C-alpha cells in the first residue's frame, strides 16, 4: 500500500492498495487513487470505501491521462503463486 505520492516519484501506480481476500484466496490491486482510506492490516467489509479514484502515478498524473483506476485480481495457487484473472464479466454484472 502507498498512501502518499509525489509528482517526482517513479511509482507507476501512484497511491495504490493491495487487499487480500481469504474467501476466494485472492489479492485485489487498486492503483492511481486520489485518497486511500484504509491501513495495513485493517479488515475491509463489503461496501466499505477504500479510496477515491485519482490520477496518481508516473504517467497517470500527466494531462494526457484521464482520471482512471487500474484494477487487478490475482488468485493464489496452492503454493501461493499469484495468477491474474480476467474479471471483465464479473465487473459487468457488478459483482
């Protein structure tokens, strides 16, 4: 997690969050946030506001880039190796 970001920073994701979900043994990544409202070790519940969308990060803050969110789901295998998951259909359903 990174709650602070400066325009001179090389962090590509800017203010970002990784959230582990034991229910589906997955890690969720949210990048380019404007404000981050959670802390390391905090329990997150469905519906909690974790951040606001922003334009932080190496390229995201430039005028050519609109406000946006990078989202990724990584499922962990039995050796805890992360594998990215296509979440497009779930996002369309609002899940």
